[in-house]
C-alpha cells in the first residue's frame, strides 16, 4: 500500500464513503457462469444503461475470466489471495482507513470458505474503484487473478441453454 495517503481529516473529507457491496446479481457470465464484478453502472438509474449492462455480450465483456480484463490475470491460489488481502487490509488499517480495512477483513471470514475469493475480489474491486489507493492499477492484477477462484451463479448450469450469440 505504498503511496496510500494517511487518513487525515482532509483526505477523509475528500474521499468517497465506503460503499456497501450490493446484493449479488444472479446473472453471471454466459460463458462460464462466474459472478461478475460489481461496477458503477449497477448504481445507474438510467434504465437504458441497466438494460445494456445485462445483455449477454456485455456480461461476457464484464467477466474477469472471458472479458477484456482477463489479460491482467496471473495464476493464483486461494491462500495467496487471502494473504494478499490480509496485507492490503493491514496497510489500510495502519494508514487510518479503518472502514476499508474492516470491509476487507469481513470478506476474509465469509462462510463457506469457497465463497471467500469472490467476496475478497468484489471488495478489492470496490477498493480499486472507490478507495483511497492512488494507483488502482496495482489492484487490477489481483482482482483479475482472483476471478477464476470465484464461484458460479446458481443459474450457471442452465446458462449455456439461454445464451445465443
């Protein structure tokens, strides 16, 4: 977390609030059925943006395994991801960003354990988009690398039958 500013009054006033993870969208990637990363577009109130974001081709593009962001991924195991998240959380706590550190710590204790990579990845994605980290590109590799470990959505067994195109 080198370069992350200390959470002084000025930085706290200028930073966004720590967003809550929204309820997970049940529609995953049409190719693999994995959860899609949270995105600012999910908060959009314009129905045309919401409709566009849920088309099959756009959902494939959002996927961290099949979409354009997959080129940033490196092979990673779950213990490595959890260790990296712990180090990032400790760095955030040391610099006074306690809400971000607590959110990341909560993702690391999600039950059952097979859901932890998705919880950690989604939290790191929020940190990359909205957090105090001055160089969010450093988190991109970690987020993209966590995606192959994410679980599949409940509908993923039937997803290949739904998607044409």
